[in-house]
């Protein structure tokens, strides 16, 4: 799944309400801000060591949403 497909997926699914825990060290207080702040750098350039954690968190969030559907 590429960045555009992932972004489209988030646009079509019902997003959970905040606050929620993505993992023990990551709390999402504003879901839309979380998505915007993660997709923006990913769309600017290729996946590298610096922005790989952004993609990882987005994929974790996707799994969290899918597990609750």
C-alpha cells in the first residue's frame, strides 16, 4: 500500500474519537492533526530512516482501526 492509497483509506473509514492510545508511549489527542502531521512529510519525499517511524505509526493506527471495526 503506497502513501496515496493509505491516505485515501483514512479518508473513507470512520475515524475513532480522541484521545486514544496508539501504543503505550503514543497518545493521539487530535486524530486529524495526527494524520496531517504524518502524511505531510511522507508526501514530500521518499521513505527513509527519518520518516519511516511516521509510516509505521500510520500503519499501526490503521491496524488499530481495523481491529475495532
